[in-house]
C-alpha cells in the first residue's frame, strides 16, 4: 500500500511533464488529462486514507523511503515520504479541492489559447504541494516548498502580457524567497545541532538541544511560514497575487498553498513546544495579521482583493492557533480545512461572477446579481455564512474553537489574544457582509465595458457550477463533522498532541460572545450598505480607509525601506565596479604606458648619444670592478 | 741609440725622458688639435702629427718594427686614405660648432674626465716599479723576435687577420661600387631630353662669365644680374662652396640697366625687374649624384 | 723617469679620443678619434711588452694595427656611400635608428 | 599503464590540428564539413572522458589510470597524468559542454557578409577580428584546442605540466574572444572586444606569472629538502609525512602565489572585472567556454594544489578567503541586478556563483567541498543553458540591451521557457541541479562559520531578483517592436538546450552518480588539510529517515 505514496506526487508531476513537453498535440484534451490525473491522485489519497483508518491510531503513520538523494559524508538527504494523519488531512484537502478546481478551470479557461500550459502548471502545483506535505525531511519539504512557490509564480504571471501580472508574480516569488531563506537557515541550524534534518531524529533530539537554539530554529521556521502564508511582515505579495486567474487564487492563494506555513508550524510542533519564546512570536504574528487582513478586507472594492484580505486574516487565525501550542494545533488544522472549503467556494463564486460580468472585479459595479446567477448566489451565500461563523456551519465550529483556545492560553496574553480574535470575528462578519451585499443585493450598478455595452450576467457553465456546489457542501457540513465527538481532534492527536488549556470563560460564553460579535458586524454592514445607497465611485473615506485601500501602506513601507535603498546601492556598486575597480586597473595600465612612452625618448637615433651611453656604461662597469677589487 | 734606450729597467735614461716629454707634448697637442679643429683636414693633419710622435715612442721602447709600421701603414696609408675621403666630402666644409643634442657636450666631458681619472687611478694603483727591458727579447733583433712569435704562436691569428683584410677590401669595393641598372644616357639622349622638357635647351652656361675674376667656383651672372648656380660644378654646389657674387656687382648692373632705360625713355613696364631671381632651372637638392659622376 | 708615464700618456690620448667620438659630428673626424684611441691602446701594449720583457704585447699591437686598417677601409667606404645618398658627412643627419 | 588519459587529451588536440588544416572554408559546404569534423572529434572526446569517469573506481586509489612519461629529466618534470574523482567529473563536464558549444555556435564563425570568397564583410574592417577564408576553421580549431588544454590540466598530476597548460589555455581563449566577437556588439564592438581580450590576457598572465614564481620557489625549497620533483603525488605525500616542511612564511608566500593565479582565473572578488568584459564581448559559445570550462580550472586547482600542497597556509588563510568569497557572492548578485546588458548580467551572476564555489572549498568541510565540486558541474551546465539561450535571443534581435526586449514569451514561447528554466537553475530552485550544490555549500559553511553561512543565504534572495527581473524585462509584458517577428528555437538550438536542461533536472533529482565519484576524493583532500567536519552538538543515531521502511 505504501508504494502508492510516491504515486500521489508522481501522477500530477507526470501530467505536468506531459502537458509541457507534449506540445500542440495535447491542446484538445490536455485539460481533461490533467483533471483526470488530479482525480487519480485524489483516488490514491482516498485509498491510502481507508488503509490508514484500517489501522489503530499509533500505527497510522507510515514512511516510505524511495532513494538516497544527496549522500555526502555526514550529510544524508533522502527522498523519503511520511504519511501520517496530518499529511493525510492535507493530501485529501489538496487533491480534493485541487480536482474540483481543475474541473472548474476547464470551464473558466475555455477560451484561453494557452489553456494546456495553465493545466500543466496546476498539475505542477499539486505535485509540489503534495511533496511538501508528505516529505519526511525538511530538505525534501523545502523542495516542495519552493516548488509551490514556482507554481504560484507561473500561475500568477500566467497572463504575462500584462506587466502588472508579471510584476506581481516576481514580487510573490521574491518575497517568498525571503521566507525560504528562513527555512534554509532553520535547516542548517538543525543540521549543525542534530547532524540531520529528517523529522524523526530532529524531533527526538529536540529535548536535548538548548532552548536558545530551538528558539532560533523556531523563529526561522516562523519567517518561512510568514513568507508562504502571507503573514505580517511578508504579507505584501498576496494582494497582488490576485492578478492570476481566479481558479489560481482559489486553489493556491486561498485553499492550499498559503496554508503551508500553518502546516510547517504544526509539523514542527516538537520544536515549538520546547521554545515558548518562538511560540509567542508566532502568536503575535498571527494576531497582528488577523486584524491587518480584516482591516484591509473592509476597504477593498475589488472583490478578489477583499477575499484576499479575508484569506490573510483567516490564516492569521490559524497561525494564532498554531502558536498556542498543543492547545491549538488541531484547531488550526481544522480551521484550515474548513477554510479550504469555503474560501475556495467563495473564490470560485467570485470567479463565476466575474465570468458573468465580463471580468469586472469592482464590487461597486455589481449589485442585484442574485436574480441572474442563482447557483452562484446560493453557493457563495453558503460560503459567506460559513466564513462569518454562522452557527451550525463549518466556520462556526472551527473559528469558535480557536477563539476558545486563545482565551484558554490563560493570563493577560489569553485575554488579549481572545479579544483580538473576537474583534477579528466581528470585522470578518462586517466585510464579508459588505461583499455579499455589494455583489448580490441592492440596485444594479453595472457599468458598460469598453465596448460600451452593459454586461448581461448569466449563470456559468456546468463545469464551473458543479465544483462550487460540492465545495459549498464542504463549507456547510465539514465543521460539524469534525466537531462531532471531537473526531478531528482525536484523529490528529497522535501527531500534534493535545492539551486542554484553562479557559477563564466557559465554552458557551465564548460561543455567545463570538455570535454576538458576528451579529454586530453583520448589522453594521447591513446599515452601511443595504440601507444607504452605495456610491459607484468610492467616497474619500477616513484616513484609515484610505490607508487600508493601500493595504495599510505596506508597499510604500517596503519601497521606502528596501527597494529604494537597494536600487541606490546597486547603482553605486555598478559605478564603483566600472569606475573604482576597473578605473584603478585601467589607470595602472595608462601609467605604465606613459612611462614606457617617456623611456622610449632615450632611443633618439643619434649615434653619438648611443655612444655616450655605451661609454657611460663602460665607465660604470670599470669603476664598479675597480671598487670590487679595492674592497 | 734606440736599442740602448730599451735597456733601462726601473727608470729610463734622461735622454729618453727628455725625448718622452717632448713627444708627449706633441702627441697630446696633436690629439687636442684633432679634437678642436673645425675643418676635417686640419684634424687629419693633427692626427698625423700625433701618430708620428707615437711612432717615435714605439721605437724608444724597443718596438722598432712597430714604429716603422706605424709610420708606413698609419701615417702613410691610413691617414692618406682619410685625406682622400676628406677631399671627396669637401675640404673646406666645417662642422657647425653648435651642439644640437642637449647635454651631449657636458655629459661627454664628464664621461671623459671620469674615464681619465679611472685610468690614471688604475695605473697608479698598479704595482709597476720593475721593468724587465726587452734586451734579451730583442737579443737577435726586434723583427726576428716578432716574426718568430707571429709565425709560431700567433700564426692562426695572423691568418685570420689576413682573411679579415681581404674581406675588408672586398667590402669596401662592394660598398662604394654601384651597378648601373640602365645604360648611362648618351649626349644625344641628353640633348633630346633637354629639348623635350624645354627647360634648358642650350648647354649649361660657363662659369665666370661676367665674373670679376675667372674661377670655377664663381657662378655666371645672368643678364639681369642674378647668379646662375647652374654654371658651377655640381660637386662644388654639393659642398656649398659656391662663392657668391658680391651684392654691389649686381647693384651696379641694375643701375646700368636703369640708366640705359632712362636714356632710351622706356616705360617702366618694359624695364627689366631688378635683381629678380630667375626661375632656377634645377632647384639644388634633387640633384642626382649620377650626374655628378658623368 | 719611470716608463709608467707612457701609460699615463696612453690613458690621456685614449680619453681625448673617446671625448672626440662623443663630441664631433663629422663622421670622418669621428673615425680619426677612434684611430687615436686605437693608437693609445697600442702605446699601452708596447709599454706593457717592455714591462714584461716579452714581445707578445708588440705582436698584439701589430694585429691591432691590421684590424684598424681593415676597419678604416670599410668605415670610410660606408661614409662615402652614405655621403653619396645623403649629401652629408654628419652622423647626426642619419638618425633614423629609433623607434 | 593504459594510455587512456593521454588519448582523451590527444584526441581534441589532434582534432584541432585537423580542423585547422581542413580546406579553407570558402563555400558553405566546406564550412559544414569543418563543423561536422569538429563536432565529431568533440563527441569522441566525450566518449573517452565518459569511459575515464566510468573506469574510475571511487573506492580505489586516490589517483587512478596514472601515466607518466619523462619530459625534462634534469628538473624532475614529467608528463604524468592521473585522475581523481574531482578531475574525472570536471573533465567529463568539459567534454559534455564542448560539443554543445560547437553546436550552439554553428554559425558564429561564418563570414559576416558572405562575399565570393566567403570573407570580408562588416567585421572584416574591425581590428583584431579574424577574417578571411580560414575564419571558420580557426574558430572551431581554437575551441578544440581549449578543450584539450583544459582536459590536460584536469588530469595533470605534475605541477609544472599543469602550470604549462594552465597558461597555454590563454592563447586560444585570447583569439576566441578578440577574434570572433558577438555580432551584436554595436559599432565600436571591435575596440571593445580587443579591450576585453587584452584585459583577459593581462589579468590571467599576471596571475600565471606569480604562480610560476611560486612553482619555481616550491621546486627550489623541495630540492633543498631532497624532494627534487614536480610530481604532485610525491610532493603531497612528502608534505603529509613531513619530509617536506616549509617554513611558515615560505608556506604562506607559496600558497598566496598559487592562490592568486587561481583566484584571478576563478574569478574571485576583487579580481573579477575581466570576466564581464570578456563574456560580454565574446560570442555566447565562447562566453560559456570561459565561465563554464576555463574558469573551473581555477577553482579545481584551488582544491587540488592549494589545499594539497599547503595545508597549513590553507587553514590560515581560509577565513580571509571566505570573507572575499562572501563579498563576491553579494557583490556579484547586486551588480547583476544593476546590469543593462544581458550577457554582462550572466557574467556577474557567475561571479556570485564562483563566490559560492570558493566558499565551499575553503569552508574545509566535506559538505562544503563536495558541494563546491558539484557546484562547478552544475554551474557549468545551468549557466551554459542560460547563456546559450541568451545567445540565441541576442542573435535574433541583434542587441544585448535588456531594454530592447519585451514580450518575447508571446512570440517565442519555447525560447522563453528554456530561458526561464536557465534562470530558475541559476537562482538554484530546488529540484534543479544547482540547488543541491548550493545548499551543500551553505550547510558546509554554516557548520563551521555560522555567520558566514547566514550572510551567504542572502545571496539566494538576490539571485531570485536578478534572474526573475531579467526574465520579466525581456520575456513578459507587451511585445516590443523589434521582437515581433522573432522566430522560436530551431531544431539545432533545441538540440543544444535539451541535453543541458535534461542534465539540470536529472542531477537535481539524482546527483548520486556525481557524489559517489566525488566524495572519496574530497575526504582525501580534507585529510590532507587535517580538517574534520565539526560534529553536531546533539548527534542523533539514525542520521536520517533513511532505511526505515
């Protein structure tokens, strides 16, 4: 059975290779091939899942050693896989949602002449992501880690003819590289500390290592997570990443890739458990990002950017939870999965809306769409309810647990974090309601496109609606399923471990508070956007709004702090290289040339001066010999 | 007496001393003269004097044969050779005394001085108190002694020098002799040539015409009083030994012409331009030595 | 008088000759100076042969004369041919021997 | 004593002579025969080098397949060849790259404006440009000559022999750079090119002369202690067992003498400024020869000679050299970001990479040195791919300025794709070959000098910047004017790029064959320097998820 594990990766990888090398021949059915391979991988996943359920909790984790990758003395990097409950959760999420989104893309990209390449990239992404989650050592994980970075680079910049897209892609990759730097340093630290970077030895040896080292490793891992999961301070790329086709935003920048950071932290629980300082850093990052994303989400008029903000904030929740340690790991993953469902659903819905509105993204130009695209409306609505944590839907359970855990951290920390989470919940409700209302309700604010005709929205083709429907099922029931008898908790516990914190509030009070906050947010949004008419041109708004529209000045800050000094430095160095170093060398050459030119003058061609020099020479010789004699 | 002179060991007889001082003065004087004289001829003569003095010195030191050879070969042959060349190049041509190599004179003086000092110091340092005279070396006479050496120990060098001399002679010939690549032009051809490029149809003017005194180195005067360089021998022209006609001569010619003109009442336009240099037929310089030969 | 004076005389003459070589510009005079130097060395040789009481010095002086003769012949020939082409016997006029 | 190594060296040399002697390339047909011959010869050399690498037994003696013929007996100089893992791998790399380069520069040596005699044309007027009927023959003969010399210096086990070929390499390289410039050089390309060629020559000659002094000095000192030989093995053994003991200063001085030459060739900051000129002005093929083949001799020699002959000095100077290489890494990357000229950008990227290689060598850990050796190979392959595709691009547009390109991906997707792969390899994307080596180098350095390792890690961010900036500016965005009619890669060009890309992926996924060859030699080198890897603080028994099934 374990022999299936490599196939998880192999199937989509083969698909990518085929589609890229296959050439035009595959244009007709390439997309179906890719979808089939994704589905196949999902099938493998299910098979392994059932196999895993067949064993009892302790023996569910299996490893598969494929071959020794880089054997250098003292340095053993293997291509080995580990499939435990945590990986399995991700495998199913990735392949499942991935397959659905492949399906969706078949319709969405129907009219793009480079569709084959698009699907190749999607398959490549699946392969890399799967490799990331089933790798058995950090170096292999690193391969998948950068692999998804590459895939997201290719997909964000898929419409390369748009300079904005190309720039966004590069930005995403470079920012991620900063995170990757953290990961590689972490690996080096592990190697220097444990002489290995495979999971088992590192986790086994962790308790021997000094806390300082562990904290350092933890912080580096956090840096990596920030990069991949768009957490403050490396969040700036996610908003621009929306330049990519919507399925990409749904799959990579909402459901799977951006959650890799959470996976990394949870996976390294053994290290974080022993490094409280590192955990604190994680929690702080999570809380800040949670609010940051939420605020940004409130101000955006671009529907995808608004959703991106919400993604950021939701992942903030997860990171927060993961930072709480054993109290929160399971809930982090749980929220991750549910979020995977409903956020993917929301994005697909947004895509479907754009599809119907000839790629209009400005919500202020929507309105009253519910009548025209019912399926989209319903699925999107369910996703909406799920994300704001409407009681009974999946978001309710997962988020509620996280907030509880935050309070359960105990002490003032606990209070602060809990309150942050609550506020976040309220704001989430606010901006999601805003999105909902602006898009589907109110009067039509449709604008004519450049060809001058008003859009006539229509429901999307079957290939697009089916995935949305399936995902909405997930967003409705997943939470309940997981929460039922804490099934999810017990499922993950062997990997992450679990401990109940001491919550100052009873779980019911927390639930009540959460719901109240949610209702408050919804109410406020209702008043602002349902009751009062929505202006087509955005009002100036408060300074905060304006800042939020500019992603709270993140880009301006990056520019001021990094880009401008960097380019200045580069320019200086270029000057130095050509004028300084080369100038010195050329100057030397010129000097020598000049000297020899002067020396040449001695050769004046007059016999008598030659004779003179001969005579002088003889004189010197004789004199010196005589002197030698005399002394 | 010469043989006797060569006997002395530690010192020399007063006779030789006297002789030496006289000869030394002559030799050095000659050398300096050669160095300082502006005309090559004078230098040559001074050098000859020096050589003669040296010849006597040789004899005084028992090198009779060398003394004779010195007089015959050097003073006789070589110096004459020099004189020939000097004549060929120009007896009276002088070096301009201004030095155009910067610092050459000074450096030369310095080197010479230094060298002299060195040599003198070297000789002074050497222990040269005991002189074994040539009495027994010259026992059977100087010439046989030399001959024995030359034809026994130095025979090889002797042969080589012989070869050297022959080579030198041939070399000299090769250097000075020049093949005529094309047959020399005949009088007829030259005449035809002159007519063709209508520069100088009549034969060259004879020198000394209208000259105050009849000499080869005085150019003829053309009707307008300007000197005709052509009338002087090419070699003299080469050496720059053309004696120029005095200015007043030309001036008087001009006055004469003008007076005639006044008397005849010619218009100024018809008057000959006074002392206008006639277009010289051949600018001196591109004068081929070949013609100098013919 | 010590015969060494002959050597001093030779040195003096030699120096004068050398100076002449350096100073004079007329090729012919230059040659004369060279001859003078040769003669000076000859004088020294003769004096040495007297010093040692052997005739070798004189023999060598003799050879020197022969060589000098050869040298003069060739040298003058060169001067003549140069004069033919350049119309000058000044060594400074033939200064093409440079870079 | 099989003559396999000699054969491997002689074949390209003979091929060079043969190619040069072929009938003058007046007609297209004759030129084609010339190219075919050159290609065939290089293929044979490839086979031979592969055989050498295959017959090398990693667990056998340090140097194998050794041969020795007496050359200058009076100085104990012999023509002795022998191969260790590192040499075998690098020679193989050379033998792989040369056919590719020949194929890539198929038309680079054609007469510019084919006149009746196939000569003349625009370049004809340019100073230094080799023109005329033998232009084509000359070009390919020179390439083969370079191959022969490089292979000899990889196989040489005699210090003097190595020195001779190390220097002789400059001659053909000089003519390749100065004589066969890049057509896109612009009007004053001739002046630029001769400047570049002379600069290349002077820099390397200077280094070489210093080395010569050191070589002689070494011989003299060794002679004083009764080891009058140039044979590397004898010398290293003598150094190892103390028969040859150099005084501290002498040891340092000689080390610096050798190292200077290698650092110029490598090139190490701040001796690098010849590389951008040379690579910028030369044809893409020549540029690949420079950076991927010739420069490798420098780094290789650091491993074999500096460490082997002067272990103490190596240990003494290692920190300083590490700092220089660190500067080189960051400096090269930053300058690459600032370049306006595609080929110069690649050159500065290479400088950054050479920083990594040298760092790996002088970290004196087995990971670092294995990594450095792999890095030499991987950098050779990946840079070759990147540079050659860039060359194809430039030959299409006739300009080296990045600003002249844009939107190429729209008109020539395959070209753009391969270019992107080259760029990704250069920024050492995991899964591609350079990642393995770069990470090994970083880890190897980190375990001994953590600070250095961390700073060097910034290099990977900068690498991402310059590689992707180049791709973005040239390939993406709206299609620029001069690019519209740009054709995609032709079959020949695909044949050039495909093997390189394949190797990049293959060695990225399964570098095992290389590491198996290299590891024992690296251990031998390290033991020469008396260095052992710093042990992990808390070693864990099972060093990996390895054999657990």
